């Protein structure tokens, strides 16, 4: 038996930040997918410097003016604290840092346990030039530095529903087990038949042995009869000789 699991997802195009009136080059996309554990970000990025990069959800749906138009980290609770993605006391916009490989590519997914797809709409995603230590010390906002790349998530951004089929262990397994039991019964039946046939073969062999024994006995009797006849013939010959004398 199987069940369909539907999950909301959206794709955000990421661009290098640029001065007002200019559009930076695309560095790839980030796919966001709802899961039972939180919001999963699946990056397909390139052209970054190798190493760790701060990654945040910013308040405004704009990347203009080198990304400054995006505003600060999304902080609906007005906490004013940069504590990373796993601390419920801090900003909701604090996301797990991204890791770029030696070729500047980012493909390792990260999970933000406090978010879901609907929270991204009307905001922007930001990748920073530097890393993130999930703290305001020794530098504010994790020390991420310059805003390197940005992607707008419009308020009406297309949210798709993806389906995944999951196998569920229910009566299906029991049926399979039942089928296996039936197969075992068939094997037992075959075994019984083989035993029975073996018994018949044994009986036939025993019968054959008896027949051979009978034949041997008959041959013995015939030999005995022949010996008796020969003895009688010799006796007759002796009698005849005696008479002649």
C-alpha cells in the first residue's frame, strides 16, 4: 500500500548584487521545500568563493542598491538578536550557512526548522560574502559582511505542489507473508509427495528384490531337480550293469 505526500515548494533565482539600475549576473537557483522537519533549502549555486557564506531571509522583496534595499534580517518578533536558525529566541530570518566547494559551487542542502514556504513570500534571500557564527559577537549579524547575492521572492511567487510516493507497511506485507506461507505449504506438499514417491520406489525395489530371490530359489530348485534326475540315471545304469554281470 502507498500514500501520496504533497509538499509546497518554490524556486528563487539568485543574482550578484549590483548598483542601482543594474542587474547582476545569475549565480543559480535555490529551491525551498516544506518538510515535516522545517523548510529545506536546496541550492544550485556557482561563482562563490570557497568556504562558508552567511545565508539569511531579509525583510523586503528587493535586491536593489547592492542588496541594501532588502532591509535587515526578517525579525517579526522584534527580538533584535542574531542567534542562528536553531534558537527560537532569535530572528526568524537567520538561516543555516551555505558551504561552497573548491570550485565555488554550493549544492549541499540546509534545513531551517522554524520556517515554511509561505513565510518566504514578499521577502528576499541573501547570500553574504563572509561566514556566519550565529552570534552578534565579535561582529554583528554573524560577521557575514557584504551582501554578495540576492533573490527576490515576490508576494505572488509561484508555489508548486510536488508529490512523493511513500511505501507504507500495512496489510500488504501480511498478504505477502500469507503468500509466503502458502508457498511453504506447497513446498511441504511437494516434499510429502516426494516422500510418498520415494516410498513407492522403495516398495518397488523391495518387490524387485523379492522377485530376484524367487528367481534364485527357482533356479536352485531346478538345479536340485537336475541333480536328482542325474542321480536316478546313474542308479539305473548301475542296476543294468549288475544285471549283465
